C-alpha cells in the first residue's frame, strides 16, 4: 500500500511540475506579447508625418554635403549637440509634466472635498427624508459638468462664472441645512466645516484653473520648436563626416553619403521630434483625448453615484448589483 501511495504521489508531483512549466511558459509568452505590444505602440507614437518630413529633410541635406555633391563636412564635440538640443527639450517636457501633476493633485483634492461635503449633508440631516442631500447631489453633478466644460473649452470667462454659480448654490444649501440638523447656530456640531470645505473646493478649482490658463514658458517652447527644425539640417555636414570614419580614410569615401551618416542623422531626428511631441501632448492635459490626458470619465465615475455612499451606501450598492444580476440573468 505504501508503494502505491508513493507512486501516486510521485505521479501527482510530476503532473503538477508539468502544469507549472506550462503555466510558466504561458506567463512568459504573455509578458513577451505585452512587451512587443508596448514596443509597437512606441513605434507608432514616433512615426508621424512630422517625423517623416524631418527625416527626409535631414537625409536630403546630408546628401548635398556628401563628397560627390558639395563635399562639405566638419567634426566637433557631440556633447555640444546633446547639451544644446536635448537638454532644453527635456526641461520643457519636465515643466509640462509638473503642470499635469499639479492639476491631477488639485482635482483629487477637489473630489475628496466634494465627497466630504456631501456626506455631511447626508448624515447631519435629522429629518431622514434625504431631500437636501439629493438636491446637493444634483448641484454637485452640474458643478462637475461645468468644471469639465471649462477645462476643455477655450479661455472663456462665462464658463468660469457658471462654475461659481454652482459654488453659490452650495453655499445657499449650507444655510438651508441648519434648519434640518436641530442646531440653533451655524457653527454647532461641526457645521462650520462646511464653510471650510466650500473654501477648499474653490481653492482647488482655482489651482486647476491656474494650470489651465497658463502655459509653459513661451520662449522655451519657441526655442525648442526652432531648434528641432533647424539643427538637424544645419548639422548635415557633421552627419556627413561619419563617412570618413566608416571608410577609415579621408581619401576614399562614399560619393553620396554612407550608412553611418544617414543613420546618425535620422536617429537624432527621431529623438528630438519624439521629445517635442511628448512635450506637446503634455502641454494641455485637459482635452481628455490623448493617452496622457486627464481621464475625466474616471475622475467623475464615483461622483456620478454619490447617492450610493453614506450610512445606507452598502445596502444601496448591493440592491443595484442584485438588480443588475436579475436583468442579465
């Protein structure tokens, strides 16, 4: 009996080992596919008509500097090219990224303050009818719509006025809540926090608004724009001089350029144009269309269901799930 049991255990261990190997192979294959998809997305991001145009211009300028054409080349330190062109672009990307992070942090604070305000309206109401909480929820829903509209629209003064109309409506509801709480003074029982929350919401909105209405340094963006379009062409003699290094002689060289010269020039164009596109994509994160833009639908997903939060929140959410199961079943 012992031998039979041992044989069964050995067989089970072998099956488990084979299954583990198959699972490991599947996991490795999935990771490989994810990495390949990521590389493909990177190639698609860098492959634009703008990049293609600059590659053609750079290759044409390098061709004209070849030995069989103008025979013009020079050599100098690559550090000058790297520091003089790549550094301003990286600095501009970093400035745009910092603006986006500031906007995201302010929106997160705004969302949290909205929830805190709504929960006070819902939990401090002693009447139990939930009327004022429902009215405040509708005001917040319109407020969120107005904030999103303002952030996506051009610099419109009227859009900002509409947002502050929503803040005014919340202030009036704070006054109306006092009669439903059983307190005689606005500051009793922690109700004074509502005024603080209202101020925080306006401050958070103004922080996002400041990011929306300002841009990265204009001079730096203009300099980078001119740099990425002029430097690859002006450096054509420098790309051409790589042919001398490739042939290891200054006498015998390719008449119309060489692989190393074109490769270095094209690779340089890919770097600067891609960095510039990253900066442009980060410059306005409020559109909601780019991969790095603010995802408004994710930001407001919970805000659209505020009634499902509070003391009766778990029961409401469970009832909604049960209704969904019955509808799909």
